[in-house]
C-alpha cells in the first residue's frame, strides 16, 4: 500500500500565494539553504545550527529534490522551506497521521506572516491532493511562536511528551 505522500503527483506546479512561490529546490537555492541550516536562531529548537563548513562540503550543488519539500521564495529569493514528511511507524502517536508539516525560515523573514502564508498554501495543496488526510506538527513547547503559527493554521493540541531533552507539543490538522 502506498503512503499518503507516495500517492501524490510530484512535483506539483509552483504554488503561488499573494506574496510567495512554493517550488522545488534549485541550484540557486544552495547558498540560502546553507545560511538557513547554519543559523543559530533557526537551530534553537531543532538541535542547534549545523556547522557551515560541513554544509559547504556535504550539500550538493543542486539541493536534493524529494516529495513534500518546498522552497519558499519571495521576490525570486529563497527565504525558507516547508516540508510535508512521511512519519515513521515508531513516532509518538503515529496513529494520528502519516504526514507531518515542518518549516524553517531565515530570521530576516520572521515576523512578516510568510510562514503562515506558505504553510497554509502547502496544506491547501495537500488537502486537494489527498482529501480528508490529516497532518501533524511537532514543536517544542518552548517554541511559542511555532505553537502560535500552528494554531493559526488550525492545528489543535493532542499530546505533550518529553523527547530530545525538552517537552514537545504534538498537534493535529484535519482538512475541512
């Protein structure tokens, strides 16, 4: 049986919102991806920033394309990523959903509503591709901005648990 993500047509046409474009990664995104993954601010709630020299060495010239990975572009420049990832069977509350939403944005783009706009567009695309399929989101409870964003998107808390040395917040989104 195919998973929820394996059963969607990929890649989709770029998704355009009022201000943003969600699309597959391209070679021109490599520098911004390194900046994103090496950022101490971005790494605060995901295990820390990755070493820039290691990213320079390991990240391919054309970033990996995979089902569910969107680059978020503003005025032709990458500002972040939105992911819809297949969850493993051993994940906390794996019974809730097979797919998890994730997002990372460059600190310079924080506070402008881009993450909300991009995540809402990705969820709408997924809901059209897989009607009725729920999605989960996990973040540390210390990441109150991420919890606020998830709530704006329509996620509701279903569990809290300890992992990676911190309390985690698990929330569910069900398309209407």
